[in-house]
């Protein structure tokens, strides 16, 4: 998807990548398979990038990627497997997909400054055939059922009133995910889960998201990092952990005109004792190139106003060109 030479260390995009450079570990969602073969699936949008993009990932300072998202099988299982080989050859640790369910759900554990962190990748956005099984390649799945609830009194009085959308995580998936997190917590000081979930281009959460987020933190996760909506959503503190429902976009080339597209970088300070701090850095997407521009103090203030209404148990303070968060107890 990168159609011209790009360096994260020069030009107007340098400041955004310097935030990554200063981090001990960078965890990112890689939302396109890296391959040259296959055929596009019958989907609204299909993504695929040349395997040479792996070098740009490492040059950008990314240490581990989740590939559990709704585009990883856009060109079939063969390109998924090519992606796994490409990342392995480039020595980029990945989570969230594999040659079978066991491989897809396996965490990556990294240690920095004496703190061990386990990473998982999950996807609740599952095109048909995308979920891994014991015998089939695919994504680490979160199956969600959707139902529609009608109020007969309201429908009688106001025909055409939209139904309430109810969503629920498959109980076996939830149990398996939480067990995996608990086991990983025995090996690491922190567990971070990247999850592709929610509804694209809306700031409203689906019903299942908060319930699942709480369950994962109760099982031992410290940070839940959400992506897929392509817009910024709220932050919630729960027990000892925090849920970032959606970071929005960081680097995105889907459309020609990217005017108004935005996202945020989240940087967490982790110690053996817990989460000692969380900062949110506003990002705007350059309309011509799709590359990230680090926001100003004005845009940091706008970020607070944008996510504050949908945030829970979290206070925000403006600090220069980033937002500092303070977690409050939800007990």
C-alpha cells in the first residue's frame, strides 16, 4: 500500500515516529497481508501489500504486530501463510493468526528493563472462513452473536422504529481467551491484548465490547488495545487495567482523500507493580499521503473533548501536545 519511497525518520512525519522511537516496545495492528499471490475474496474492500513492506515495519520501530483483523485473509489462506513466513524472515514477532488455532492464540513475551510483557491478538471481525480451527489456518477468533430486540409497544405507536442491537460473545471463546490470559500472566508481569472489534466509523461501542473487556482484565490483562472502527473512541479504567476501545488510524492509505482522518498513539508506563501512567498522543492523517502527523496542543485538547463523553473512570489532563490520563477506581 506504500506506493512511493518513505522514511519515518525524515520529513513532516518524523515527529509521530519519534514517539515510537522513545518507547521500549511498540505494539501495532498490521492490517494487510504481505504477499503477491492469491485472489481477492468477495468482500467490500480487499487489502494486500508487497512483502517488502516488512522492512518499513521494522524501520518504523515496531517490535511486535497483531495480524488478527478482518483483512488478513483478503487474498486467501496461501497469502496468510506467506505473511507468516515474511514476518518470521524479517524477525517481526506476530500474534493473532497462525496455521491452526493453537498457533493463532499463542502469545509473544518480550522483556524490557526487567519487566516481562505478554502480547495477544484477537479478532471479533470474522469474515466467513477467517477463524482458525484446530486444523485450519486463520485468525484467533472471538465469535459474537447478534440479535435484534423489538419493543412491541413502541413499534405499535411508532412503526419503523429501529430495533435495539444485542451482541454476545460465544461463551466457549470467552472462557478459552480468559484461560489463555491467566496462563500468560503467570509468565509475565503484564498482558496486553490487541483486539479487532466494534463497528467501523462509529463512536458507539457494541454491547459485547465492555463485557468482554472487563472479563479479560479480570482474567489478568493490564491493557486492552482496540482497533477496527477507524475513529477514536473512549478509554475505560477497570480494576487494575485499562481499555482503549479504539485508537483510530495511525497510517492509512485506503482512500485518496484522507481529510479529517485521525487517531492516537497510546504510551503506557508499566512496572512490576502495575500501570504507572498512560499518555495519548493525537494523530492526524496527512490528506495526500495517508501518513501520520503528530498533533499540536490544540489537537490534544480536541482529543480530550472527543473521547471524554465515552470514557469511564478516567480523568484527562492536557500536557503540552499530549493527554495524560489518570485512572479512577470503578469499585
